């Protein structure tokens, strides 16, 4: 699934930029995906906690396949419609993807503890992150090559088939008991939806980790602008695929290291320092005039991001009771998962008014400021050690 959605992210960005030639539309695509991902997150978490996470996950993958099918119909020109309607369908496809993501995050989060022992969650999270990064690494690169080789219609057809294969793979997953014990109190719906929010806000460690990552990605992420950088470097869709693949390469390499070396001590400080590296690398990427230097800086950015992902997910898994996992994961999706899309919107706006390179430098500097504030305002996060959770 990750493999297919990463290809789609590259292809959609290139498609909308080819049509409109306006960085604002790159941001609007991200915003359109973020709206349902945020708006449905709490409801999705509650549904996952009351239902069967694996079944919900399988259905969400089918929603992703439907999104890809719409994009294939648009690019293949099978609908014979005006360009404005094609753009509207592209945005509708992004909305469907965001809807699927609202349910994917809590269901995935809830499935992992059903398949491994509690003592293995740290390593399992590192494995999960690394294997996802293999897909995230190969997806963007192949997406660029596919778009250059077989065009948009062929690329989206491949994405659709890959998502259907993902659904077949999900059917083969076997996990522990998915049935939830009935809630004897049966609180009102709003009360149940907000319980995850209250749980997160009651923990400085969980809240601080989520907020740090949200604001870091919000300001520091520049993925939405990669089509413009590929154009600036005269590299076309292949260069775009390479730029999109660079961060997953770094994340995969660091994830593979973390499988063998657990960050059980000084975990909070290491995570904060990783964010310093993230922000500094994005500043360098913004001012770099070399395509290959930019790729190298993005690889380093991905390595820093991997430290954050593994540490944060392990904190969440070890700190969340089983009956709350779906709702806590939904809050995490609001804080972190959708920050990529909102960050894409921020990047598009900033690039529109500041220019492409200055907007990336500004985002990197803001990330460093966020780390400094978190260091001061969240001392429990700074001092946390996974070995003591």
C-alpha cells in the first residue's frame, strides 16, 4: 500500500503542476487530502476501538484503490470532459485518499500490538518503519520513471493494480483477538470521541512528541515543492522521483540501524537533536545549487526523521492501553499524519509569496525555533527514556 501511495503522490504532484503550472495548486492538493484525514480522525479512532482493526484496514485500502481508479480515468481521457472538471476530479481523488488515511492510521497502529509481544514493540516498530521505507524509497523513484516512460494513465493503472494486490496481501494477515470487550459504562459519543484527546493532553511526553513532530513537518517539510525543484534542476519527472526517494533512503538506513541498536537511554534528548539536524538540513537544501548535494541533504534529513518516528511510535505503543489505541492513533494522525498535507499547503503559500528557495530556508529555521521552544517547555519529554516506560 505504501509503495502504491508513494507512486501516486509523485504522479499527482506532477500531473497537477503540468496542468496549472502554479505552486499554489500543489499546496491545495495537500490541503484537500488533509481535511477529511483530520475531520474524520476522532470518529475513525472510535470506530477502530469498537470494531475490528484488520477489517477496517482492508476496507481503507479499497478506498485508496478507488482514488487511483479515478485518476486513471482522468489521465486516460475516458470520461471526455473539460480540463476544469478533470482538475475537480483530481481534487476529489485527493479527498478520497484523505478519507482512507483517517481510518488507516488507527487501524495500522492497533494491528501491530496484536501480532507481537509488548517486549518486542520497539524492535517491531523499527522493522515496521524500515520495511515501510523500502516501499517509500522505491515508490517515488519508480513513480518518476513510470510517468516518464508510460505517461500518467499507465502510471495510475499500475497504482490501482498495486493497491488491489495490497488488499489481497491484507487478507492474508492473521492477528490476535480483534474483538473488543463491551464498555459497561457506554459513554456518550462525544465523550468517547474526546477521550483520546484528553488522554494525550494529560501526558506531557506524548503531547510534546506529537507537537514537536507536527510543527517540525509543518514548517520543515518541502515535499510539495519537489516538482518545482525538479524543474529548477532541469531533471524532469525522473529527477522528481529521485528527490522524493532521497529522504526514504536516509530513513531506511537509519531504521535498519535502529533495529540493532535501541535508543532506550537519553531517548528524548536524542529525538530533539534529530529534529535540529532535520531543520539544519532543510536550510541547506533550500540554498543548495547542486542537485546531488540536495539529494545528500535530503538523505540526512530522512535519517533524522527516522529517529523521530521510531522513538515517537515506541513511546505511544508503550504508553497507551489496548482499549485506547485507535483513539490515540487518531489524535496522532491529526498532529502528525496530516501535518504533511497542511505543511504542503504552507509550502505552496510560502513559495507563492516568498519564492521557492526562501520558503524552504524559512521552514528550516522555523523548525529549529520549534525545537528550542520544546526543549524549554517540555522537560519531561527531554528527559524521557524508553527503558523506563
